[in-house]
C-alpha cells in the first residue's frame, strides 16, 4: 500500500512538472508572447518596454527557470489588468468555485446514485427508463445551454431564483451558501449526474451477476440486505474514482456557468483574463486548475487504495 | 433410511438469444438422510443447474423451471422446494440447505471480512445476539480447520490460500446446521493433496452433524472416495443411479461404461491410446425425442432412436435410462 | 426436417448465421437496426444533420449572413408577433434563425468530422507504435498521453484557442490534437492484449509477417471500438466547439455557428429568448442522435454482448 501511494505521488509530481512546461511554452507558441497581451494601438516602443519589463527578451531557459522558481513559491507574476499577484486573485476567487462545485457534486450524488441503484435493481421498470433517460440527458445537453434555459424559466418567468450573482449568508464569519447557488449548481452538475446514474446502474447490473451475490442469495439473506450490503458496497469502491474525477472536472470546468451567472469564481476570472488578454493570469489559472485536478486524482487514488481491502491488505 | 429429498421430473429451460436451451429434461432422484450422493457428469450435463434449480439460484429471466417437484422433509412436514413463497425459500436457503460453490475466490465477497460473511448467515437464520453469533463463527472456523480462527475472523478472502478459502466456504454452508449441503465441485480447482484434506473434512463434519451431502464432480476418483450412491448425468437427464460399488463393478449405462474406460490406469500397457468416447454431447437446443446418447453409443439400435428411454430398475437401488441390457448384452 | 441419417452423424445443429457476402451482412445490419430502434432513431437524427449540412444552400430559406433590420428581433412563427416568413424568428440583426441553424450544422460537422479524423488516424498510428515497440518508446508515449489526459481539458482548450485566435482550421486542429491520447490508449490497449495472449509468437512461428499480423489481426479488432469512440468523440467536439463559440473563440462571429448564435442569444436572453433556445436545441438534437448511434454501434460491434430473450 505504501509503495502504491509513493509511486502515485511521484507520478503526480512529474505530471505537475510537465504541466509547468506546457503552460510556460503555450505562451511561447506564437513566438512573441508580448504581442498577445498588448492592444493593437500600442506603439513599438511601448511593446519593447513591456517586453523588457516582463523579461521576455531573456534567453528561454532563463525565463523557464525563473518561471519554475516562481511556481515553487506560488508566485506566478502579476496580472496585467488587476495589478495584483495572480495567485492572490485566484485564491480570493477559490471559495466561490468550491461552493459551486461542491453543491453541484452533492446534487449529482443525491440524484445519481439512488436512481442508478433503483434502475439497476429493476431493469425494464419505470425507474430504469427514467435513469437511462437521465443518463442520456446528461450526455447530450450542453450545460451552458441548460443554464440559459433554467434562467429563462426559473428566474425570469417564475422568479424563484436570482438571475445572476452569488449571495452568501454570513454566519460567525463564515460564508454559507444561499439559493443563489442552486441554478448554477444544477447546470454545472448535469453531466456529472448523468455519469453517476450510468455508472451506478451499470455497476449494479454487473455486480448482480457476480458469484458472491449468488452466494448471498444462497444464504437466504433478504433482498434489501443483499443490495445494500453486498452490491452497493462493492459498487462504491470504483464509485470513489468516478466521484473524484468528476469533482476535478467540476472544479476546473466551471468557466461557462460562472460566466453566465456572473459567479465570482475562478472560471469567471479565466474568462475575464482571456477577454483582457491578461495571459500571465491565464497561465496562472491553467497551472492552478491542473494542480487541483492532479491533487484530487492523487487523493482519489489513495482513498481507493484504502477502501479496497485487496489493495490495502494486498501482498 | 428415509429420504430427505425426493426430486421428480425436474424440467428447466433457458430462453436465450440463440434459442431455447433444454438444460434439464426430467431429472429424478432421491437423497437419504445422512448419506452422500455424488452427481457425476461432464460440463453442460446439468449437474449444477439441477442443484441451483432446487434453491432457485438460477438467473430467472433466461431460466425457467417448467415442471417437476422437489419434496424436502422439513421438521414440520414435507414441502415442495419448487413451489415455495419468497420468505419460505429464504428460510430454506442457508437454514435447511447449504451450498458450497466451486470457486471460493469469486464466491466470497472480496470487500467483506470472512467472519462477517459467516455471521451474516447465522444472524439471518438463528438470530442470536451479536456476541453469540461471533463466538459461533469463530467456532465454525475452528471446526473447518482454520488455524488462528480468532484473528482470521477479520481477514478478507484474498488473504487466504485456496484450500483455506474453500474451508471458509464450507463454514458458510454449515453455519446454520442445515440438513443438506450441496457441494458444487468444491475441490476441482484445488491440488490433489488439498483435495484429500477437504474430502476428509467433509466426511468428518458429515459424520458429526448428520448432514446429507450432494457432491457434484466430474472426477470419478473423488466419487470413489466419498460417495454412498452415485447419479450419472448426461445431456440434462439422470442416465444412471447406483450405489457406488456397483457402479464401478457393473455399470449399466453405456455412458458410464465409457467414462470408466476413459480413466487412465496405473498398470496399463505403455503405448496404448487413451480411451475416449467418440463424438460430443448434443447442444440441447431441441427437446429430446430419442435417447440423447445414441449418436455416441456403441450398442445403439433402432429403438434408441424411436423414443426417450425411461428409467429401468436393474438392481437394488440401481437404475439406468437405457434400452440395452449391459449384463445380458442384448436389447431389453 | 433433418434426415435421420444426418442426425446420426452429429447431434449438432449447423449455424445458420454463417452466411457470408456483403448483401447478407447489410441485411443483417438492417435487421439489427430495426430490432434496436434507438439505433435507428440515432442514425436518422444524424443523417438529418448531415443532410442539412450538405444541402444547406438548398434547404435554408434565407442567406444566413443577410441582415434585415426591419425584420429584426422577430419571435418564432407560433407566437403573436411572428409569422411563417421566419419560422424560428430572427436575431438582433434580422438574420433568419432557421437558416443560420441549417448553415451552422456545417461548422459543427466539419469540426467534428475532421477533428476525429485527425485524432483517430494519428492516435491509431502512435498507439500501434507504442504497443508494438514497447519498452522506452512505449513509456515515453504513455507518459505524454497520461500527462495530457491529466490536464483539465476545458481550461487548456480555452487557453490555446485564446492564444491562437479564431478560425475553423485552428479549431479543428486544436480538437484533433488534444483528442489523440484517447485513441492512442485504445489502440495500444488492443495491441497489448493481442501481444499478451501469446498470439503473436504463434503467428510469427507459422511465418506471418509483422505487417500481416497488424492488418489481419490487430486492425479488425480495433475497428469496433474505434468507430464507437469516434462517434462519441465527434459528438463531444461538436459540444466543445459550441462552447468555444460561446466565448467567441471559435469561428469568426460572422460565420453562422451554433456556438456563436448562443453567444449572441445570451445577450438578449431575457427579452428575446428564442435566439439562444434554437441553436441549443440543434446541439442537443445532434448530440442525442450521435449518442444513440454510438450506443447502438457499441452493442452491435461488441461480439460478447448478447441479450436474453424474455
């Protein structure tokens, strides 16, 4: 088990190094990073001055070394637009994205797993059709479009939710979510809900036919017991992987939803930065998002190893 | 010796994508209290299907038990296993009839401790307290010969060796003192020495608890070691039923004769080819209209092709499903 | 009714489906489609989109670029102020939405098709190399594959698109290249499976050339999964293109694409909601069709999946 964790950690570090490399060289793709960032009206002198200021006329290797050095201490340079350290901006916006992603995940779990379980245990029933429909819906409806529709229906027509913005409930210095998170979370969580329904359903269908489930029946156990104690328990282990991956996807893929709902998170920051051609900030966000995903994957793998006794007590 | 289980004309079919498989075409036999009945046959002959039909462990969309009865002598009187309600069936499974599966590694839940899996059964049928269930489980583990039972209680199936795992399976099956234990090829996947140990263990437990055992196997050597009576199955029917000694000395069905002849013998002449039965078993997609062994039978004659032979009594407790009389060497 | 003599030969029934020939196979495929109607539905939906893309100039009632400010912001035909001259209404510049949707299918299908073509062919090649050569080459390739797959896709796609600018070719290349790892993985997996089954040694020992092994044994096994995954990936690319368009990072705003239309529609969402609704429906329709098709393909091409008759 320890060896497993260690090798995964090394892998993660290597990936992060690779990410740094990619993120750095993405900017160099066009040959002249400065031209990306300046407006069309800038004079050649202004461009040259900016180039010097940002250190883009130094040899590449040195730039890269500097970049990595900065990355190690969390310094990704300054955002051109906001005139603040990029990382600081990102960390400020982080809680909003976390709130959104976590709510989306919770919604997906609460709908996806029970529906998948009902569907898998009763193939051909109403629940089964509903579940397969839900799975399909999750795959085929783009979340940004759903967001627009939800706004029209629930905010404009029905007035149940605010059309945009994040409002929190201040309690003991903590910022707690309010109903403003519901529509964004539903839209964001659409795909994940579909994935969870599909996965739970197929896991249940597969596990149902396993030998040890037959043994459970041969012992005369009740159906409920068999479903919960044997089938679901076995399905929940690979479910850990799926949930982990999906959470990473939710945290890093919220750009559309945050833009549509003016949700002050990292996705919104990214859209803004792109609009402002603030590529230093874009770089920082790209790296940060990767960091989040890689860390999450690592934690998920560890959790998986702990949960599956074959790995935990493996020889 | 009274019969504890009497099965009559069991018919089971599988409705599949490729057609209807007539897995069992009228299987009949009985099991006496405390005895060991071995069921022999090749893969696909219906050995496991028969047993699983009794406890309704077959996947029910493709499978359907079409006909037959299976009278089990319960404490309160006889019941037909094939016509039970769901709660009654649950009571029988594990409580009255235990099942030992062939591959203990896949038959045990890999993410549940071994102790828990045994205790589950006890809690369901005997309903003692938590502690009493745990104690009984540890006792069972000791009975089946697992050293350090107390600490092994919390181990997972993959932490045991093959032979030990099979012992755990046995413990699961006998946990609630059933009257019958069905052992479905429990030693097929084990090596010979371990096999002998498991057979020993089974005999010991059987003597001690007075359980009737149905032992499914394709290995005639194993049969010789444990059985009181033998049931030979072929293509979904019981083709010969006999007390064990008579089967080896006077097989009455050409298939049994073929099986025995195919056993390699230690003293046989070198260079002699291994005997085998020509041909292959039928694919069961059609209901039988004549003897299913006729294609491969060296003694077949026209009556064999005209209709399905019934079970003829050829001795004390000895039956055969064949129109040819092996002793007299002529058609009946 | 089989002859008694035949029965005596063997008890086995001859397999009826052993019929070969293209015609028989097509009929078989047709029968499969009919039996599993969702596949038929998916295929039809997909064909509708393809037809609108190919025959756009014929099918679209108006020039998608033509602005008609007098008819601007007209709602769909079934509402009060709408009429049949513009069945789905017009946008803020008076352009006919139905026509723009029909033309928009061209962008989506082009991106999807060529993107998958690039990803699949390159992925296949790289996967074969990795799986067949093994060793260091394999490690390096898989390292890169795992690296790319570990990245948050959306963030990086948006990043690259922002750097490289707008343009159909750019979008196709972005999706084509970023999807290579998926196809590499599938291909390599299959190659390894065959290698590990001891099959390759056996084939080599009877004199097959490496090339023949690849073409006769590995590739046929790959066609099934590759086609299935290609269908799903194409659908995903259509989605992502719409997303990029939504941010203004796909094709230039004048070109009618579903993503661009959504971007426009968003600005007028609360007052003229139809501008955004219909392109979205087009995306959903296409995605649904391709998903159903992909599901059907997966069932059909996987020989191990057999369903039980009730």
